[in-house]
C-alpha cells in the first residue's frame, strides 16, 4: 500500500535513496567488485557495438546509459526508440549486442524488436524490474532493477534504478577490458553519495512546490533545457510533466532554442534548465539570459560546484557522471506538484496505462 503517503508517486520518489542502497548490496561487494555474471561481460566484450532499445522513460535512462558505457567502458553505443527501430532498422554493426531497458518487461514495442534480434541471432540482455517477464524470458541474459513494485503510472524509481544498473554494467565492462576510468571508479562511495544527495533534495520539497505554484499552476506550456546529459535529463523531466500535469512541456537541446523554438517564449513561459555538465554550463546560462529577455520565468537546477548567487535548486556534489541521478529529483517533484495543484489524478493520469502491451 501507499502507507501514509497521499500518492504512490510521492512514495516511489521518496524511495529512491533506499533503492540506490539496495542496488549496491545486490550488485557490488565490499571490495567494490561488481556481482555481474561474467558471461554477460564476455558477450558484450565480443560485440563491437551496444544497441540500447527502449520506450518512454526507459529510453531516457538509455540516453544516460550511453554516456556511462562510452566513458567508463569506451564502448560505442546507439540508443533507439523501440517503436521506430523495429520498422526502420538502421544498418547494424558487424557484431551488435542488444540491451532492452524495460521496467515492466512487457512493452510490446520493445518486444517486437527482441523477436527480430532473436531471429537474427544477436545476443541480448534485458534490464527489468520484473523477474519472469516476457522480455526477461526471451533475452539471453537479465539484470534486475530491484526497485520494488512501481504502481504510479509515471515512472520514477525505475528510471534511477536503470541508470544505476547501467553504471554497474559499464564499470564491470570497463574493468573487464582494463579501462582506467572504470578501474578508478569507486562505485560504493559514489553511489552512497548519490543516495545521501537524494535525501537532501527530498528534504527540500517546499522550494520546488513554491516555484510550481508560482509558475506552473496555470501555464499552457513549459520548457526544460540542457546540453549533453542535461539534455537527456530535460527530455525525461518534460515527459514527467506532460503525462501527469497535461502541460505541453518540451525537453530541448539548449543550443537549438535559438534556431526556431525561442519564438514560443512569451511573458511568463516557464523555462527550467539543468546545469550539471561543466563543459556547457556557461553556454546554457547564456541561453537562459536570452529567454529571460523575452519574458520567460526561469528555474536553474545546478550542481553545487557550479552554483552562483541566484540559482534556485542546488544539487549536492556527486561524481559528474552520476549528476542525472540527482537532477531528475526536482524534475519528478515539479511534475508531482503541478499535477496536484491543477487538480489531476497523480497516480492514474488520463489515457495512460502502466504497461503498454500494444504496438
Ligand atoms: C513514463 C512511463 C513510460 C514508460 C514506457 C516504457 O513515466 O512510465 O514512458 O517508461 O511505457 O515502459 P517499460 O519501461 O515498462 O518498457
């Protein structure tokens, strides 16, 4: 049940620090070694490219996973939306390895791709919250999310659990092939910091609620902007907002705004920016100035190290590769409060089902 919580979504958002800690006990031993079947590492090592296939929020977790695999394992990765990939399959590399990210393990769009890759004889791994699910049974290997049941339609703890499991896999893979970045990455330490950082953010809900009351309660549209992983984060934060508050929200690559979309900015349009990627923070701050000059109401979500006077949501410092695990928390909370304040059913939004079993 949801206990003392008014909604499953809020309960599941609050569970995320505990899920991070549980995942550490499931996947990492005291010496910091990953507890992952070596056969999985060998199969991925034998491949020349990882293809991550997923839908919705799981697709967004795949985008974060891409940087983890590239930076910690130096492995080329492509991330694809399942419903597109299945019918417009690109020319594949010579030795592909497929990773299916799916909370439910039952998503028809993802399954139709797995049916094809099985037919073609390509090796595959399903990362899922649901042991014994269809995609788990039909792939060669499975890694579980251990997030506990996710009841709210809007996916929250499964997203952060997916990123954590991708991290474990990327580190294990990188060490398997003697990549220094993976050898040096102290998973126990870094993910424990993330769990504590999540707790800090979750204890400061009031500021998020206040911003939401001021700028999102009646708006027609809203934008999230960022670059790189902050762009991937923007896509996920915007999806959360769309699905439960029905605000037309877009996640946008901050640098692309000026190529057309900035025309949509009016007096009062909310624009939220993720600022965790050191290389691009200054540029994105410049984009914020441009939208502010056109009347936008802005919110900055910024890593502590890069915070300046006037920044609103400060994310406790963690390893920059893991900043998305913290960045998404205010995104989830903004969606929650916007839905609540607009009088909607947070856990059961219109037109949506928890698991989408039709193509
Ligand atoms: C968004 C959401 C959906 C799912 C998508 C994939 O909050 O829940 O976008 O992420 O339908 O579902 P799974 O991960 O079960 O394959």
